[in-house]
C-alpha cells in the first residue's frame, strides 16, 4: 500500500449484493463484484485504520418512491415472482431480463447506496462506497440499460430529503448517466456531470452537450460527449477542462461519483481506449476534488464494466484503495491467492500486475484549443453550453 494518510471509509457490503444477476449469458455478471471484493481483501484495502464494512438493508417501497413510480416497483415485484416479461415497464428485454426475486436484489443495492449516503451525510465517515451500485440508467417508470432501480438517484434524492442544498454528481462511465440526469433535470440543487462516449456511437443515444437542464436549472446538466477511440490523454484533457472549474464554482456539500470502468480499451461493449492507469488517475482526481470542493465528503459507486477479470477488479480495487487513503502501487503484482481464486471461479488467467504499464499525461485545454481535434471540439461544445450559466468564461 502507498504512504498517503488514511481516510475514513465505509464500504457497504452484503453477499446478497451479488444476487443482482440477469443470467449466465448477460454481460453484467456479478462475478465482477465478487472478484473486486476478493482482490481488495487480499491487498489489505479493508485493513486500514478507519476502514469498515457497512451493514445494509433493502430499500423500502417508500424510499424507492423518491425516484420510482410505485406502479413500476409493483411491476418489478410481480415480474420477479412470475418471471413473465412486462413490456410497459421494459422488463424482460435482452438488456433487462427478468429473474427470480429481482425486486429484492435490486432493492438491496439501492438500500446499500442510501446507507452509504447516510454514513457520509451524518458524519460517520468522510467517504462511503457501494461498489455494487451505480445503476445509473433506470428511469422513473421503467428498467433501462441493465438497471432496474436507480441507486445513485435514490441516494441523491435521500440527501435532498435530509436538507442538502448542493449535491454534485460526476459520472465517468462510458455510457451517458441518463437516468440520474433525468431525475434532477429541473433541479438546480443537483449538478450532474457525465463524461461518456458520444451518443452517435453508443447507447443510450443521449448526453449531447446541448442537454443542459430544464427551466430554472439551465447549466446544471453537463455532458461531455467524447469521440469513439478517445484514450487516456484525451479523456483526462476533457475531464480537467470541465469538471474542476464547475465543482470549484458550485461548491457542493457532498460529491457523488459513479465509476463505471467500461471506458477501458478491453471493454467489449464500448469504444473508448483508457487503461487501468488512466482510470486510477481519474479516481485520484475525484478524491482530490472531494477534498477541495466538498469538504472531503465523497460518496462513490461502481457502475458499468464488462472486462470481468482483467479490468473491473483492478480498477475498482484502485478506487476503494484511493478512497481509503492508501492507494495500491500500480507496479504491485496481484496476489497469487487471488489469481488462484480467479482461475477456480472463472477458468481464466488473472492479470499479473495492478497496472497496464501506461504513463498518463495531457496538455491542459487552457493552453490552446485545436478545432481540428474532435476531443477539443467536444470540450468546447460543453464549456460553451454550460460555463456561462455558472459565471465562468468558457474561453479561458
């Protein structure tokens, strides 16, 4: 482990969180969460001072109603009993197959995310995580994009119920955080920022720079739509050009982040080309921004990520270690015990190191805009669309 001062971290966990399982042919396999927790344990992430596991309970129907239509919740319960599709609520599609006890598994993830939010908001810990959470696509009345209940939106809605007046949500999943954006599109108390692959080439087909928020909340939905093929350098140039200025201006009371790691070059469902090293640096930056802009209060979730063995466990272990204040040396070998476990559980050979061997660097956007560069055009479009609403000059 690295030498940074430890942070207080609560990790919401229950073995039941791996029951969110659409079946053996579905890309969102719960083994990715199981392997993450196993790797984190082997590397001692949970052994640090101030790091504890947090007991969780399923979200109640009343809690779910903060974001979801009660008739939809009833439809999820019914589908989980009958295993019959429900077209009106988009249950039983290829993306969202029905499975036994679907409501119970989904409600447990949502309950875990709200428990993590409570731990931070009430001062039990500076940071809290639900690595099984981050199901950012689910809508008010339907499932969408592998997501049944929208746990990040529920956590934010709970925070607002407690009196929060400024909540920032930063989503670095390769897919647009559409469900969270929609939930708060008209609410200036919530600043949503999503960096994702362009909707021209990837689901869900939304997340254009022109989506800036509803009446009275213009500028509080922020979208950076990056071209397919964007790697570590371009992604970090875009992040640096958009996220820190907005968070410094907004000064949230708590920073909520979704860390889908499907931005990786090996992810089978998308077209960005980041490395684990680029993802690790993003987690460092989000941690720094939580300290600088949100009084250190940081609520963090998992999300997408379909490189089940080679990407997700390493990326999210780096995330948890960063949040614990004890980052893992990227040059460190993965533990042999973990590699053996991976082989037994999946039949695959696990990666040998916690790094992809990449050095991540970029030139800040402020040093010059290149209109011939598609990444720079995406940055320019976003800054032009939202910066003036926050009193920030988009040209600086």
